[in-house]
């Protein structure tokens, strides 16, 4: 074990498996772009991306130019697309110098691009029904005229959209509506003479539910980390074997014995109903472990579940070990497996009142990620 109070392990073979599994679903010419924005969903931007590159990812999607620059510095050579807005000209210039493609999603952002002598490659984002970023289909004729008039055709590399509910199998017609709206926008570009544009629409959910959404590339995020966008998809897609990539661990730092009736932790929200043996573990909500798990969450110690006691703090939680013969220095697992039991990110997040997306991305980026 590493000499750390807490650490995150990234399983290389799981990444390799997930990329191989998802690629097996794709059309032969469809590229797989790994979505590694927001510190690779908490998995560690650099560590995860290096593994993904050598495991067959065809490109990468990040949130910002600074994230893309970190990947270039780490010798990521594959194409990189910045999904989030690039609001400043100096960052657009950095994108050009480092071969990053940026997203243009509104007319207000075009003037910054026009003022740059050496312009970066860019993708146009279409709002097909998500109603966040993107040009409405009705704006496409004006957009095409502007691109041609300002001589931006040479920098236009792709066009894409994002589905609002592809992971929710109760609303397939809305995804089809979005796909149809996107198709109309793509047709307008093609009729205007734009050829060779990379068209993409599907994230993990769209990738898994229907091959027709694959187009030239898919932007796969949560699936590459071995997690499903929803339980419904996991139950329906039976031929896919994803493996969780991330596990999260700490060490028992202290063991205490409490008498019946003793209070535990802040605000006196819990007291022992009987004499209790308790382990102290040096992590808390500063590390990204949800405070809402106070009094209800569990950790694994020696393959057995240990309930969290009381309201925990920034850097400390306490767990019940009265039936667990553990000792100081033993490993405690918050996400991952021990012996025959495991704690899944989806289930822990659900108990804490959030999603596995939010839970994982909130794991403190200062915690060391170790490739195993």
C-alpha cells in the first residue's frame, strides 16, 4: 500500500477493457473520443488519458483550453476538442498553437474568433433540444453566410449536438426528435458545400441505445470509466461487460471504545445504544466524501461493511467496528471491492442523494491517483 492517508486507484486493465467493449459496438468508421473533462470525471486527467491513448481512444474531449494544454504537455497526440466555451482571444490563440479544436455555439463568441489572425480549428454546436449551448437550427442559414463571408470555412472541422435524455429509455422519441433536428442542420451545411465535416451526437447513452446515432464519432464519458449512465441501460444492454476503473481507499488511524450513551462527532446527532468499538478514518467532506452520508453511509474494512457513526467532519469520519476485528493501519474502502463485497459508486451516490457523475467528479483532485 502507498504511504498515504487516502488515495485513489485507477485500474489500467479496466480502462483497456471498457474501450475494447465500447469499440466493439461501433460502426467500423466511427471514432471513439474519450470525454476526460472535469479531471476525467474524478479519475485524474493525465493518468486516465495516457492509459486511454495507449488503449485505442481516437481522440479526447475536454471542458477548457487549459485542460487541453495539460494533455498536450503530457504528450497526448490524438485530436482534442474543447466542449466548453472559449471566451478569451488569448486562449483561442493557445488552442491554435497547440492544435486544439474549440467549440463555437453562439454568434456572440464569433467576434473573438474573427479578430485572431491565425484561427484555431472549431466545431459548431447545434441546440437540437437540450436548450443549453448551441445554435438553433433556424439560425443555421445566417451562420453559414457568416462563415463563408468571414472566410472561416477552412477552420470549420465538425458539427455536433448533445442529447438531453438518451440514457432515459422512457423518452426515446425525444432523442429521435433531437437527432432529426440535428440531421436537418447537417443537411444545410452539406447543401452549402461543406464537405468532410466530422458529425457527432452520441455520448455514452446514445452510443449504447442505437447504432444510428454513432455517425463519425461518439463522445464516450461515463462508460469508459466502467459505469452506466442509468440502471435502465445496464439492464437492457446485456452484451456489454464494463468494469469500474476507480477505487478509493484510506487507512484506519485510531481505534476507540465508547460506552453506552456516548455522543459521537459534531452536533450530537448520534449516541451509542451500547458499548461500541469505533474506528477513526482520516477523510471527510474536504476529500469529496459527501457529508450527507453522516450516520447512514458504509465503508469496507476486512471485507465487511462498517456503518458511519455521527456527523463527520472535513477530515475525519468514525465507523462502527464492534463485530470487525480490525486494527490501526488496516485499509478502509469507500468505493471498490474487498473480498466478496463491494461498494459501487452508483449506489453510494444514490444513498447520498446525488448521482455517480457528481459524486466522482467531486473527489478532491489533490488526492493522488495511482495507476494499478
